[in-house]
C-alpha cells in the first residue's frame, strides 16, 4: 500500500492508503508521473496530477478498474480537428479551457469553455456533435 506523503494522514477526503490494484493499474499507464495526490471517493479513488502540461483526474474503482480520465488543458493543447469544429462556429470567442472526458468503451467527450465579449459558453462535443451546455451573460 502507498501512503500519500503530500497531506497529513487524517485530512478529510485524503487517502492514507491506496489499494494495491489501484496503484498497479495507475503505474501501468502513468509510470513517469510523480507527485500525484490521491483522494477517496464513494466508489474508489481518484489520482490528481499534472502531466505533459495537462491537469489529470483519473478515477478507479476500489478494485483498480478504470472508471474515467479527465484531462484539462488550454487551447494550445487541443486536437486540431476539435479546435476547427469550435472555431468554425465560435470564431469571435476565446477558448479558455478544454476538459477531455474519457471512459472505457465510449468515445471521448469534450467540454469546451468559451469566453466572448458579452457571454460565457460551455460547449459539449461528443462523437462530432456540438451542443451548448450552458450560456451565461457577463456582468457589466
């Protein structure tokens, strides 16, 4: 079992020990990562870390099965085809953040945060389809 050395053992929501199957599966995929922080959630564990300029949240069941991976990054790390889809419809908006959500057996889902002159928009992109998830007016 691995002890989380970055937080006191009795901190709320922080794992004192992570199950060995979880660590084993984590290290198979992310052997070059260090400094990850682990938290315990209802159904398992989540590792949070930065790798290749992207923030990662990787969730596992208590038995070590991968539930989902969320990568968050800026526009410059965005796949070219995805950026083209967004910019072709929202060319006057700045792409402020991209969240790439990957679950086993499903296509990747993207949530793209846009900032315009008068509004903020969160887009969902799944299987090539684009949808406005949220739209907010900026305060004056």
